């Protein structure tokens, strides 16, 4: 019995490490130590809503939902398609995104600000024209506010559906306010401070949103052509179905992802996927306490 328990724990450790390195990149362990072992004040205290949400395995579903939702803004999507290289190096982009999230959530205040400054410098260089001729720039406060609102709503929605310990209404408002601190540091304006304000901001963007060919291509890539070995694709489809099921109905229609499976089985599928990820990575509260990002 003891041998079987030890073997299962070794398997869990291998799965968790492989998953962590896939998301955090090959330098993930060094980055994690730098983020969490460097002494100094943090933007957010241990156990705060933003740390609880971003340490939970439900962020895997929330992150995918955020990418799908964000793609519906034509100018934001034009910037991603023209500059991110998500098709050529999807895992590199994921590692950079996860490192930014971990640094701003868990690292020292100085390191968090340095990361924000670095990203702002990159944003200043990302500019061009959308296929319809409209100019865009990644540093546009209006676009930054959209990207933030879609991300905050997605992480919160996924956490409240699949999180290990869901937030109370007051804690959910605090999460929105805390995540907004990072958005303002990046240059976003009109950043919501409560769940109600977040819903109003998202609704205010509705007239600007549409599924461009680039958005449809992104949805197809993320949901039907994921850059994963065949053996890993079935559990990924569970996670993807969970993400799609959490999208607003209008967004599923726009992106043409409103499948029977997502509508009827997406919730249970997402829950199963998150439980599997949580088994590999360990409990969210332990990761927050020890400073390990998802």
C-alpha cells in the first residue's frame, strides 16, 4: 500500500512538473524562485483575492476564455495577429504571459513595476493598421481597458465556477479592484473597481466587437488545432469545452463555437479538467502560501 501511494505521488509530481514547465517555459523554476523567494513588500498580500484566484487551477480555463473573448475586438485582434507570433511560438507567448501574471501578482513591488515598465515599452512598439484600415497601437488606453476587462471577467468567472474556494461577493469586488491596479499601471483607463462596474464596462464594448476572420482563425487554432501531442488533446478538449461554456452566448455565436458538446457537457468537462490540473499542481491555498503560480 505504501509503495502504491509513493508511486502515485511520484506520478503526481512528474505530471505537475511537466505541466508547470509547459506553461511557465523551460526557465520556469528559476523564474519561480526569483519571483517568490526575493524578499520585499508585494503589491498584494498572501491570501488576498487576486492571489487566490491566480493561484488556482481554474485559471487554465479562465485564460483560454480570456483569449477567445479578447479576440472579438478587431483592433486588439489585429495587434495579436500582426505582432504576437502566437501561431509560430504559442508556448513561448504563454510562458511570457504566465510570467507577467505571476510577477505582478506574487513578486516584490519593485519587480512587479519593472515587469510592467518592460511590457509598456513593448506596447509602444506594437502598432499598425487593421485589415479594415483603422490604425491601432497596443498602448491605446481604450484597448488596454478591453483586454483587462475581458481577462478579469474570465479569470473571475472561471474561479467562481471551478475554483477550489470561491470568493464571496465582497471578495469578488476586491478581486476586480486588485486586478485593476495592474491594468492602470499598464496604462488602461476607466478601470472597473467592482463586479457590477466590470459587467457595465464589458457591455459598453459590445458595439465594437465582431468576429473578424483573424478572430475565427484564432478560435479554430485554440480549440481545434492546439499545439499539443495527440495523447494530450483529449484532456485539453475537456478544458476547452469548459472555457467555451463560460463564454456569453453572444460570444459563442460570434466565434462559431456554440457546439452541442460545449452547451451540454462543457461545465462537467471543465470541472474534470480543472480537477486533473489541481491534482498535478496541488491545492491552490498551498501554492499561494508557498508562492507558486499556476
